[in-house]
């Protein structure tokens, strides 16, 4: 009965009513009375709290709503700082910030605090939120910066921090997350000179600890601190390193270069709430997490997290598809997934039927663009905006545009004139 209440499933509750009323009858309780008691239980299962619990929840909801309305940056900064080491929560909160017009600024060795902080109209990402950095190393970096000023470059940084507290792994994570970008040296060049910068710094710190002075004055001046003319990583690589360091894409997204075609040809995670169980969907996204598992028979399958421009969704890749598409199922890959929606109690996922890479060749095979619309949204304003959009983007070599309109009493499908390709 408790399980049926939790699931809020009408059919199961009715089955439990029969069990309850029969059992009550065996205890000499009249059928009418038993049904009245069960009606109360059934009503409570809609969403019940005891009064003290409701009061606490109500007060908390009121205070939080007030803060979000009047002090949104302060509230979101605090929540981000509380959950700085929980990637899933950070992703949700940052999405919330963006939807409410609050920019989240990237981590910066010269501007970030250890945790998240307010900076002008935005929120600055905290150094401790970068994977592999941690609060202790972040606090040490802030302390050094406050004591002796901003860091000029990676050589200056390595010379001034304690390399036992801020080790190579920490600095590499800072570089990949973009925390050194304000020094105006590319991430690729910074990573290439990292070992040299650490070696110079260790040598200098060792000399200072022994109280020795160089015959030629300041040792740091005679060391060649030039940066190699290294080409910056391609955007795809840069974003993937950023994702590895932070846990998600912050400064961009691998799908941005395909944005125009994706909005027409694919489902997006922003539609997730409207998806129905068993519905076919076609998604384009970057794989951000892969968890492999085994069935009782020992066959491999995986739960894959997909990120598009709107959010994320979990994709189940069962053994038959996993075996065939294993090479595509790698973190960082940008793929197309065709599958069907699986709706459970309070979550929706996608069962993959096919997975293949998203690239120009695939996009070149798009035959037409289908725009789906539904009765309640087909207004004069909507149609005028749609016409303007198509006119702004039409092209002689464009794809045919097909309109599918689901009205109250019929379904209309029509292809626009070639001038509107």
C-alpha cells in the first residue's frame, strides 16, 4: 500500500482498496467505514504532509522565493558555493542562472575566490569548483594573491605558490578550465611550459629556503621565460578539456557550430517534459558521461549522459546496440542518437536504437526541414514570426520546408514554395 501511494498509480491503489476493505471486514469493520478510511488514505497519497512538516516547507519555500525575487545573485552564489563539488547540482544551478539573465563567468586565478562570488552583474566561478583543485589548494592560491598581488603568468604563479599544496595536477586542471586565460597566454602554450615553469620555481624556492643568493642577482631574471608559439587547441578539444576540468561545458558547446540545423532537424532536451512514454526521438548531443554495466548474462551495456544546447538527458544503450556502436560511445564524442522515450516514476530517459557521429556528411544528407506546430500555438503573431524567420534564412541551395500542423479536428501537412527553401 505504501509503495502504491508513493507511485501515485490509480490502478494499483484500487487493487489495494480491495485488499484493505476485505482485511477490515475480517476485523469486524463495516465495508462503508473501511471505504471511508481508504478514501482518506487515497486522498493523502495525492501529496500529503503532516502539519509541522508542511509549516517548515512552506516557510522555507516563502523565504527562498523572496530571496530569488529580490536577491537572485546572492541566493544563486550561495547555492553554487554549497554544492561546489557536486557537478550535477552545479549544472542545474548554472542553467537556472542563464535562464534568469545572470551570467556565470569562467574561473580566473586573478579574480576567482575559492568558492563562487558575485562580480558586477554576474557570478564568478570558484577555483574549488574545478575538479582536482579542492578548497585547500584554492584557499592557498587566494591567500598568496591577496598577499603579493595578481599573477603575471604561469611562471610567476609557480614561483609564488607552495607547489606541495598546488601540485602539477591542480595547475593542469586550472589551465584546462581556462583559469589562466586572463594572462593572455593560450591554454596550449601554458600546458606546454608547465613542467619547465614548475622546475624553475622549485629550483628558486629551494635556493631561497637555504638562504642563498645568486651571484648575478635575481635568478628569475636570467631564466628564459619565453612561451612557445604553440597553436591554440581547436574549439572541440578546448571544450572537451574544459568539460573534463569543470564537469560540463562553460564557455561554449560542441553543438554551437551545428546550431542552425539542429533546431529544425532534432528533438531537444528542453522538450523533455512533453515527451510521452514510447515516443520516438532523434537527439544531437555531446557525450559527457559513460557508465558501463553488465547484465546477469555478462553482456555489456551503458548509461550515457547526453548534453545538447538546452540541457542533458540519460540514454540507455542496451547490449545489442552497445556491441554494434561501442566505438561511438566515448566521452566527448558528438553524436546523433535515435531512440524511444522511457518514462518512469519521476524521470524520463531514452532507449537508444541507433548511434552515429554528427558531422558535416550527416548534415549534408538532411533532405528537408519539418516544422511541427500545434493548434493552440498557431496564432497570427506566431505565423508572422515564422515567415520572417524563414525569409531571413532562405537560400537557393536550401532544403525544402515542410509544415506539419496538428489542429483540433485534423492534421495538415504541406510543403512551402521552393522560394522558401
